C-alpha cells in the first residue's frame, strides 16, 4: 500500500512541475523566428509530428525532448520569460552601425 502512495506522490510532482516551455511559447517562438514545425523538428532531429503534437497539447512528451526544442529556439535568439507571465521575445541584436565614437569625431563627420 505504501508503494501506491509513493507512486501517486511521484505522479503528483510530475504533473505539478512546469514544462521547460509551454506549447504556446513554442508556437510563438517559431513565429518570431519565422520557422515552420518542420524547421524546428529538423534542427532538433525529431519528427515534425512530435512538434505538431506538442504544440497542440497532445500526449505527454518527455521533458528532455521539450528542452531540446527550447534549446534550439534559444540558440536562434528566442528568450523565454516565465515571470510574471509566460512569454517569449527575441534577444536584442547588436546593430552593424553603432555610430561614431566620441574620440573619432572630426569635421569630416559633418559631411
């Protein structure tokens, strides 16, 4: 009987743990990056159907596979926010033209 209690405690903990990324965050990150489900699946080496099922909320995918999806999205520039509300945005990227540094200002810069 104690095994049943331990088993139910473990399943309760598993259900209570947050996903590395929600299905909505995955869809949003792909949208920001301009990736299809197939693009994401290819980058991680998973089947496109896995991505489709995860983002639709079907099944109970292994957390390691979800983390692999998240890692690929992060590598491409997606930044996941969990507080106060779950969300995603793209990382700020440095622009190629940073302007003229103060020490480099000359009358030539005015032309």
